[in-house]
C-alpha cells in the first residue's frame, strides 16, 4: 500500500510541477525576445506572441533544414523546447503546456508545422480530451497545422471534421470538431486574403466552406450549451477573417437569423456568462471580415440596447465589439493575432470601407451617456472609453474631443466608483490625444466644471433609478465630484492645471482594471507615464499627498493613496521631505474644513510615530498647543482623531524623556511649560486628563531632569489639585453640618494626597536640593497665602512636611521657611481629631521649653499663630494648652539682632485674641499658667528662667497677688532658682 501511495503522490507532484517549469521556460523565452510580461493569463500571454515569433524566426533562420542538427552539434533550442512540450503533453498534459506548444507553432507555422504532419492523429486525440480548454487549444493547433497543407489534404481534413460533427459522436468529440472547423476555415480565408487578395476562392473550396459554415450553424440551437458556445466561437472566427458564405436574409440559416440569434442571447437570463461573451465577440467580428455586411447597424444598435444586462465586465466586451463593428473591415481584429500586433496591422488596399464610427459616436454621446438609468450611463462610459482607446487616431474621435470630455465629466458625479474611475481614465486619454491648443481648452473646461460643481442634468422619468443599491442615505448629488475637486485644487496649487489629468490617471485603480478585459486598456503603462511627468513636482506634492492619504472621505483617500503609490517609489521620501510634511500638517490642523483637520490629525499621528527627538523638538510646543485646541473641536470624528494623535505624541515625548543627554533635558524644558500653562488648567476635560497622565509618566522617566523645573512644576500641580476638583464639593461643604463638613474635608484631603498630581510632585521632590529650594520656597509661601482650595492647602502641607523630613538643613537658610512650615501645619487641624491636635500642642510646649535653638521657638510661634488665625475654633478647644504657652512666650526678651520682639508680638496677639481681657485670662488659666511658669523657672536656660520670672511678675501684678497659695508657690519656686 505504501508503494502505491508513494507513486500516487509522485504523479501528483509531477502533474503540478512540470507545468510550472514550462511556464518558467516560456518566461525565459519572452525575456529573450525582449518582452517583460510576467502574466500567466493565456489572453495576456498571447499579446507577447508576435514578439516571440520574431525571436523564434531568428533562431530558426540559420538552419539548413528544419529540425536538423549538425553532427557533433546541438539541436536548435526551439526544437528542444517543442520536444519537451510534446513529451509533457503525452505524459501529464496541462493547459499551460498545451498553450505553449500552440504558441511556438503558431508564431512560425511555415517552419514548424511540418514537424506535426505525421502527428495529426495525436493532435486529434488532444481534441477529444475531457477538458474544454484543452480541446479548444488543440483545435487551434490542428487548424494551424492543417491550414499549411496542400489543397486536397486540406479539403479532406475539412470533410472529415464535417462528418464528425454530424455523426453520433460524444459531445466532447463534436465540440473539438466544431472549433477546429471554425479555426481552419478562418485561417484558410485569412491566408488567401493576405497572399492572394485579388484572386477569388476556388469554387469547390467555396462550396466546402459554405457547407462547413452551415454545419457549424446547425449547432446554434443545440440542446448542449457546450456545442452552442463552440458554434458561436467558430462562426465568429470565420466572420473575423472572411465573408460568411450564407444568405443575407430569408429562410433558414442566414446572416440575419444569426444576428437575431446572437442578440437574443445577450439579455437572456438562461445563458452563461461565457455564452454571452462569445456571442458579443462574434457579433463584433461579423462586419470585420465582411465589408458589405448588411446588418451592421442592427448589430451595433442591438449591442447598445443590451445594456440592461448588468454584468459590468460584459460591457467591456460590448465596448470592444462596438469598436470592431463600427470601424468594420479596418479593425485590427482582422489580423493574425499570433504574428501581428494591433498597432502593426494595416488593412489590405482592396478592402471595402464600412466605417460608421460617426453614427456610433453620436449615438453614445447623444442618447446613452445622458440616460437617466445609471447602468446605461456606466455602460456608455465604458463603450466611449473603448472607442477612444482603440480609435484614438480616427478623425471622428479627434474632432469631438471636447464633446467626449464633457461626456466623461458628466459621469464623474455618478455614485458608482467604477463609473467614476472609467470617466477619469477617459479624461486622461482625451487630454493626451489633443494638440496644444486643444489641451488648453480641455483643461479650462475641466477645471471650471470641477470647481463650480456643474454637472449634466439627467431627465427623470418613471424608469429612472433614483437610489441605487446601498446608496440610500448617502451624500446628495455632486458628492461624487469631491475627489476630483481635490485633484483639481491640488493641480491649481501647483500652478499646473493640466496636471489634473495626470492625477486622474493615477488616482483610481478599480479592481476591474486587473481583470482580463480591463487590463487590455493598459492603464498601468499610462499611470507609469503620468508618474514620470509628475516627478518634478514632488517637493510640492509630497506634503499634500501625505495628508490626503488620511482623508475621511474613502474615495479621496483611495485616490490619493493610488497617486502616492505611483509617484513615491523611494522609501525614504518621507524622511527627505519630513519638515515640509510636518509644516503642512501642522498648518492644516486649524483649517476651517473639518475634513482637513481630521486628516491632518491622522497624518500627524502617523508621521510622528517612531520619530527621534531632534526631528520634532522645535515644533513640539506648537504641536501640543494646536492639538489641545483641536481636541475641543465641534466635530466628534475630529476630536477622536486629535485624541489619538495626542496619545501617540504623549508616548513619543515620554520616550524622548527616557533618553540621556541634552536632548532629553531640552524635551522636558519644552514640554513642561505647555502642559502646565495650557494643559492641566484647560477647561476641556480630555485635555486636562491627558496632560496630567503625560506629566505623571514624564516624572517617572525624566527623574533628576525635572529638578530645574521643580519651582514651576510643583506650585502648578498644587494649584491644579483645587482647580481639577469638582466644584460641587465646595458647594456641598458650605451647606453641610460641621460633622459632615469634617468628614467631607477629610475625604477631599485624602483624595488630593492620592491624586496623580501629588504622585508627580512626590517623584519630583526626590530630586530636590538646595539649588532649587531658594526659588521654590517663596512660591510655596505665596501659594499658602493665596491658595483658596482645600486640596491645594492640603497638598502644600504634604509638600512642606516632606521637605522638612527630607532636607531640614537645606531649609534653614531661608527665612520664609519657618513661617511656611508652621502655617502649613494649621490646615490639617481643621479636620484632625482632638487627640492629634492635643499631642501637637503638647509637643510645641516641650520644644519651646526645652529646645534652646531659635528655630524651634520660632516654629512654635508660627504654628500656634497660624492655628489661631486660620482655625480659631481648634485653638479655642485646646486653649488650656496653647494659651498658657502664649502667655509665657510673650515675655520673651527681645534681641535686636535676632528679632525676637516680633515673635513676642505674635504670641501676644494669640493671647489677646482668645482671652476675655488680661485679668480674666490669667484668672481663667491660673492653674495652667502656674504649671508652665514653674517649668520655665526650673529650666537649665537662664533666658527661660528670666522669662518665667517675668511671666510670674506680670501675673502677680495684674491679679493683685491673686490667690495666696499660688503666689506663695511661685515665690518659693523663684527663691529656689
């Protein structure tokens, strides 16, 4: 079993592999012949046949006799190639192999067909295979070989094929015979017309051809679609090369009945696409081989009326057939497609002229282009394109360029993309055909039409299709012109209005142009040429085209992307024109057109991704500020685009701050002012949020590089704590009870402490030192005095505490520091528990009495004074601890050089504001005063002893000795000291 499986797999491998080898060998042959085609479509490959024929002729021209090699020499490569193809056909078959053999024989039949005279039966065997395409190619090879034989042999071959079609053979055998008959008769008549144009066909041959034609025609009504398609193809091949030897009209099989039969098949829903295509081709061929074909206009009218069939690709076939039928016997379709190109073909002098192009062109322009039915307009546009392409040098086309351009322009506004694409391609072709004066007039007309939005009026009837497919709900009429208006504006900006035609050649590339029919127009070559002509304008085009690739309008985006792909072959073009692109994008961010603003945001998002700092740092601040404005745009899609771009910009900036050296420091210096001055204080929520998020990320990555900016960064973030807090909280706080207010304030302070701003501040604090404190501390002092929000005050308190813990010695030189620290301590006490306040005041008492450093005494003074000023209720609740200290401290001896008198005044202010007169205050807190005075008199410091004594004296004086026991106690203490 394994051995059998291996053989089966090997056979499958060989079957798949060898056809590819053959195609590769053919590509080598094409390359050697001077062609560059790489297509593997049989129809496209046939276009290279005439060039291959010239090369094969040159390879065979030095041979003394066909298929011979000199002794000791090598056989001619053409024969080796043919031998290989024959062997592969016999062994594995394959359509590509069959085509390659047909091609090499057909391009040089005189020299190569003798090798197959004795292989007729082998070719017939290929005509009977079960593959339709294989039978068709084999029938052509059979016709090529037999048509080179003598008269008797040729007649015998024709008679045998006629007999085969009439006998009860299999459909496959009949199919091959019908095709072979058509190809044989066609080649024979073509050969006679070329070599003996004035001599009539021999009578016996003429009769035999007539019999063959009728035999083929008998299958037009066959029940087998396979045989019907073969009959239509064969009749078309005969009609392309000669007159059909059947009556013009009447009963039976006539030219009229043939035309009616074929026309009826086009709109039929029962026929296959292949049948319709072959019928259309055959109709187009009939006036080509017969200069006096009596039903030429009937064919043309019938083809144009068949447009109701909505297969788009079929209309390209109709356009080709209309062109062939319109120009008749002068059509290039009459040539031998294997040995002559369409451009090389020249009709014989004795051919009767049946050119009715003027009638066809007038019908298309006057009736079908202006039809209210969009399917008809689309088809007419395709026909017109075919006429312009195939008959570009025809005098009728040359004399109606303006009318043709007007027709194409009218289709530009149709909603169907293919219609627009065909029209734009047609406009480009029309422009290329005109002379210099014609081109100027064409440009002027096109620019005026596109920029003013004028369009052809279509009469609306009961049959008019108003909404098509899914177009219901789309933009109203004229929207289809938006793409072309942009192209026109782009060309006008370059002061080269005629470039709009080049743009149109590059703008759209509908999938139809990749099909077999579409590719025949060769727009890839036209586009390449247009690209070369536009190359000098790249410096002006690149910035605009880059932005247009992100246009929200899909049609414009696709058009501009196509132009970009065609023009920009250098992958470094964006780097080369980076500054120009950046300038265009930034300036367009604030355009008065929302579509431009949105596309600019998206283009900028793509442009800055992955960029180095040096490339954008000079425009960084401008980009941020402009995007902040766009983030508040009235159009939602623009806002979303701006948000996306800002997030990308944020990532880029954070990455830039991660680097080391001058670049990172410069980035921080540029970025922080924008985020602080424009971002976190913005009225737009999204701007504030993104700014804060960016600041937090930068603080994590920039590290010590934030230090020089701390005096600006920290106060700004502290202010933001209150600015960004919901204002409703202040309203609720004012209307809440004291208990509710305390709980709410505690929650607000907790939220501020855990906010992203405080997170950024804390990260920044880690890198501070004495070099920046001189600028930072005064700003914190001002903020403490002027700050109105609870979050700001709480944040300041947290910062001061952190600074005091982190760098107390560095704070000493600044005179404002003590005031700052102690003013800060008062704010948490608004919401602090009584126990916490009590402990603080006890601590202050201890410091004042035991610490001799002036810093501690000053701090105690400022803290108690601040609590008295900002939280008098808190001080009142703990007056038994605070006020005795104030009474003692107000007796501090002044020292002019240290200014203690100022502190004494502050202590005196606290005492006086919280007691009901000096006498009442002393009597109220007599016990506490005696206790603190005793501690002062027992102090190790002589200054404190003196201060205690002064305090005792004041108390005794103002109370007139007061209570005897207390005075005695004080006197005893003084005596001991």
